[in-house]
């Protein structure tokens, strides 16, 4: 304890850069809670720091605390100076990791930062820490480690949970594709997890079938114009975009779905009655749904259906065309 007390120091806050140091594992955070805590009770835990070979002060633990103090216009930071402590870089990284593990959970970008730090400073320790980071498999760990190569806007969305690990895994498994470009579209359209997976599947299949690069066809005017359409909100843009991709990936199916929908709309079905074709028109059975309040209404709708002369004409659209 005396050894630590002897290393207490007060450092001019101007000596700290706002750029994260080599041991930082914080990303996508908000300072509100830390600022409020320091305003209420003061700085309880001193950041650990060291002066590097170039003479700059580096933060080992307490990066967010230092930023919070800057926000509060503090001029000095009470610190623990570990410059001459004899601790190695690996020791300091693990000191920060264990300091963070005690106080918070990590987002996926931070988990990737930690994994890369472990590989750099203490590779033998990686396996021990993976369960503590709520990482379920080596596959997930490999994906998280690859986040470091992505653009900041992609990292922001990953940190917020808007882009799933499953999505990242699918992208990183595909060779020769512009990962950052694809993530940019996913982020702009605010696609949900299921839409993200379909988006990747569609663009990969289209690229292979048409022999076009993903970048080439996603930058076509048809797709670009969707984003600039001021008459549609984001969910509408996402639906339109996904519909266009689906139609391009499955032209025959899309054509027949439209033809079938046109056929059914021409029957003038009673309100609350719906006819649905088999998925992908691959099965023999159609589904009839009737919404009703009581038996009298049900009978009325069945009688109305019986009077519709076009019902016998319900069939797969290509049968109508003689295909």
C-alpha cells in the first residue's frame, strides 16, 4: 500500500490527449453518468497513468474519468503514476482490463479491442478472459477481433447493437466484398437483423449471377435514388430497397407473385377474406383465411364466396400462361 501511496500525483489535465491510449478499451460511451457521479461525490478512484518514452502522459485506467474531468473544466487530475513501477505493458493492460471488468459490461466493439489487446500483450491469457467477456465461441471471438478494420460509422452502429454479430460473421466470411460499403447501406436503411441477413444474401447472389461487383450495382441510380427520396421515411425506404433486391434476385418468383396478387384482387373477395399461395409456389395447397365475429357473419362470407364465379380460375400464374 505504501508503494502505491508514494506514487500519488496531481497531473495537469492539459497533459492528457483525448485520443485513446494503447491500453484503452472504451468505445461508443456517454459521459453523462460519469460526469454526474463526479459532480455529486468527486473523483473516488484515481486514474492510473504513466509517462511514455516521448514524455507524453498515457492513461492506463480511467480514460472516461479523465474525459469527464475535462468536461467539468477541471485543471488537474489526481492520479496514480506508474511510470517507474516496473510494470510491463502486459501488466498495465491486464490492470485496466480487470479494473473495467469489476465495474461494467462491454459492447461488441470494446470486446474486439480487448481481444486484440490480449493477443498483443498477453496471448496466453486470452482463453481465460473470453468467458468473462460473455463471448460464446471462438467463431464469435474471431469476428469481434476483426471489427478494428471497420470504419468508425460501422463501429458506432456495432457498439449500439444495431449491427448483429451474425451479420458481421456473414460479411467477414465472404471474400472480396466491400464490407464497409455494405455496412454503410445497412446502417443508412436501419435494417433489422433479419433484413440484414437477407440483404447480404441477396447482394451476394446478385453479384455472382450478374458478374457485377457489389459496389457497382449498389451504386446504380435505382438504389441510390431510394435514399434521397424525401417522400419516404426510413422504414419505407428499407422496404422499397429490400423489395427491389428481392425482385432482382428472384425475378421469376416476383413476377408470379404480382400476377397472382392481380388475379386475387380481381375476384372482389368479401372483406376479411384472404387467399395466400404456397410459399414460393412450391406446394400444391393454397390457404383461405376468413375473419368473422360470429356464425352468422361466417355463413354470409361463405355464401358470398360461393357466388364468386372466378374461384375455379385460381392457379399458379405460369399455368395461366401455359408455361
